[in-house]
């Protein structure tokens, strides 16, 4: 069985059988777990499957966009790349900084690296990020806005949340993206994106953390206009042309090998 046929049959199997462990897939296709994991990574990058811990499942039908996944689902997509990007982004955080972390699967992966810094003031609208900071062996000040809780993203939105961010001034904002359009900036399908715009207004430096698959993907709502972005942290699969364009606009581009 050649590579393309096996991956096509693997996708069909997941669509028919739902969430399946890597071990079961290896047995079914009479190959190694390493080979199955490699196949799943490729299918994940195409937006066809979602990898979970030791297992995988096919994505929702085409009528449901990948940007509409829940936060739990997003945390598993391109996880290896997100962890590397998050580690690099965390190096931009220094002792005593005041930072905002927008709700997102990549910003969440930054939190474990905050063990190495002291006396952060951190504001976020994400329940997951608050819980992750609470588990650190470090003393950081955490601020959280009120607002309307959105279950899918496990975060707070609405006028109350927006106003809360406008009361403060922070050194840095770390924010992800559903899409990155070189003409527009970062974009999202989330209609409750105004709180992210309020975060941008409250930060002196805006740092976008996103894997390279988001470039060239445009969602309906612009969150951070290109001219407001100071730094982009992404992976080495970004095209040379896209990276050069960002740099020509005065944006620092940091890439990690992935």
C-alpha cells in the first residue's frame, strides 16, 4: 500500500469508526505506531483529522469550519508546533513585565515557561490560562475581566470584559490567530472578537503567536491590523516571501524549527 492510499484509507477508517487509538490503527493497517503518527500529523496539517492523546478522530463535516472548533479541540491541532512557538514567545517575557494573554491554544502553552520569571502581572480572559497559572510554583499577579462566559472558547467576552481591559496599560500582548492575511492582519471567525481589540488598545507591544498554516487563511473579522503588529512568532514552514513581506513592514519575525 503506497503512502497516499494508506492515508486515504486511514481517513476513511476514522470517519467510519470515530475516535481510535494509535495502537488500534497500527494493528488495523499492519504498520508501526511511528508510521501512523506520521500519517496523522500530515492529515492534521491538512485539517482532516484531530490528534488527541494517543488517539485521533476525523474532523467535523465540511460544513463546520476548523476555526469553529472548541478550545479543547484546538489544543490538539498542530500541538508540537504550538509548543515550540510558545516556548520561543515566552523568551520575550521578562521579570516584572505586565502582559496580556488572549485566549488561545498557543498562548496557553506559554504558561509553563513562566516558572522561570518573577513577579509577572498577567491579565487574561481565558479560564484555561488562569487555571494553568494557578498550578505554577511561582508568584504572579493574575487579573481577569468579568463579562459573558463563552463555553466554546472557555473565555469571557462582551462589553464588561472590553471595558475591563481599557482600564489598564500593559507592556505586551500575546495573541493568536485563526487566519493571517498579509493585506489585513490577523483575522478570526469568532464574532466576539471586540475584547481582543480592546486588549490591543491596552498593550504597548503586540506579539502574534501562530503556526504557519494560518498564513493565507482569511476569516471574516480583522482583529489586529497589520500595521499594529510588532512581532510575529511562528514556525519555519512560513514561506520566505511571507516572512520577507512582514519584515518589510517593520515586523520582527521569529521562527522555530518544526
